[in-house]
């Protein structure tokens, strides 16, 4: 596994080409949580406007916790998958009531909150608190599979391999880990997509197992 070369190439590309998204300009854990709940099963282009309006209406976790369920649902209207906003509202009330309004930085503690799974816990820990922890969504899982082409023994878990690999290759410095996790997601969203692996324009193709195979056939 050429992890060091992979990291360097990916980070160089992200610093030049990463999108300027509103949730990438903040380290506020509440704002990061809102964005992560909204981005579940919803495209970035749809989320941006909703995110801005939601944060304007509920700028703090206390403001969200004190709102009525009907008001919060109305603010989510049109975004769909309403279980997400119900969980987000429950989370806000939980944190205000039981944690003095402080969203935890530890992924284990984050997973105790309503609607927070393994990915969301890793994302909040990394993107809000700059902890060097993996955050594996479908885009990241796809990139890692294609980049390193795992050879799994009988009975081995691909999901566990992906998470282990993500933990192994993440930089140890918090700010760099933040950028690396964002870059993995960006690569999967824009270039190494589910529909097409655009190896010809991929910044990590020289150190990617799939990219090398494509180049060798040309």
C-alpha cells in the first residue's frame, strides 16, 4: 500500500480543487452536525440553501432544542427523509439537557446521540474537532476499494477492511486529517464516482491500483 504517496497526491489536489462549501468554513460542532444530517442521502447542491436557512433560523444548538417539533419540521420542509430532522431535534434536546449544550468530541460518545452512526461520529470528530479519526461514507469506501483493491480471505469483512484501512492511512496531525477526510469524500463525489472512475483526470492515478490497471491497458 503506497499510503504516503496517496496522501500527498490527494492533499495537493484538494488544496487546489476542493469546493468552497459553507460547512467547510466552520469548526462549530453543531453546524457540522446539521450539515452531516442534511447530507445523508441528499446531494450537496440541494443541501447548501437549506443549510444556510436552517442555521440562520437555529444558529445554536440551544435555539434548536427550544423550538417546537412542528417548527423544526417546517424548516426542513422539502428536503425529505424527515426522520433525520426528528433525530437532529432529539439530539439537540439531549445535548442541552444532559451535556450542558456541549457536543462531545469522542466518536464513542457521539455515537450515543440520536441518529449518529459510525460515519457521522467520525465526521463530527474530524471536521469539528480535527481529531485524526476515520470518517467512511459511501464515497470514501469506493475510493479505498478502488485505490487499494483488497484481497480478502474467506470470511473476511470488506467493511471492516475499509474502516481499518481508513484508520491506518489517515494523517496523525489534526488539521491534515481534516483535509484528508474531506479530500477522500471530494474525490469520490467528483472523480471516482459510482457511475464512472475517471482515472484519466484522477490526481492519485499513479498510486492507485485501479488507475495503474487502466493505464497499463492503454
